[in-house]
């Protein structure tokens, strides 16, 4: 009796699945499954008539901005942890980086439209 964790940790099985997928001609269902397994979004676009292009670009910009904000938040959290340990303040209560502080602004994909 195999539990959920048994087959997900069976690397020879997972390798054979990946090999079979890599050697197959992809169809739409296979592409959707591959994207889902790899945590990717799937967006259909048409070079012929531009269908889906706006949605794909908005998704790309949104994901990029979310990634940038997440990196900034991580950096800010690391700096706050350093500050809380008393390593990064001087007698004027300025940051070690010359007094500069990160300021975050939520940016929307709409900010890039003309």
C-alpha cells in the first residue's frame, strides 16, 4: 500500500515520467499539465490576430512587479532584523547605509499604459 509520499519521493518513477514527457510531441493537455506541475501560468496567444496578447503582457508585468516587491520586502526584513539586533544604528539613529531607507510603492500594470 503506497502512501502519497511514497510515489512523490520515488525519483526513478518521476525520472521516467519526465523522460516520457520530454520524448513526446506535446498537445494542449500535456502543456497545461506541465505548466501546472512546474508552477507556471499558461496563456494562449495568437500571433495571427493578437488574441490573448494583452492578458499575457499584463500577467508578465504583474508577476515581474510582484517578484520585485517580494525581493524588496525580503531585503527590508533582513535590514530590520539587523537593526533590531543593534548592529546598524549609530548615535544619530541613521542607517549604516548613509541614512537611506527603502520606500515601497505598489505599482500596477496600468502604470505602464500610455
